[in-house]
C-alpha cells in the first residue's frame, strides 16, 4: 500500500469509449502500458502536476535588476516584477 502512494499517478482516457481511470505505477511501467494499450491516452483535462498557488515571490536582487531594465526600456511594462 505504501508503494502505491510513492508511485506517480497517470490519469488516462480511452479514446474510443471516453472511459477514464487513474493508473499508479513507475514511469517505465507506464511507458510499457501505453505501448500495450494504444486505445488509451493521457487525460489532459485532469490537469498536470506542479501547481503554483498565488504569486511567486521575487528576490530583492531580481527586483533591482528588473528596475534597471525598466529604466532603460520605459515602454516595457515590468511593474509586476519590481
């Protein structure tokens, strides 16, 4: 059971029937499963991993560099970075 929680999950959809399911296996096993099951594809409507919540925080050094760029390029709208 613990092994299942450590494996990546892959939401998939059957291209013919529209049936959806979620697989939990290693990347190598998933690659082999895809070769053996050509009727199935990744379900992109389920989203992807790596979600960012809120605005990423910029370091002071980055803000300083962006301010200097803004000074040299006044028509560029870099206000969200400064």
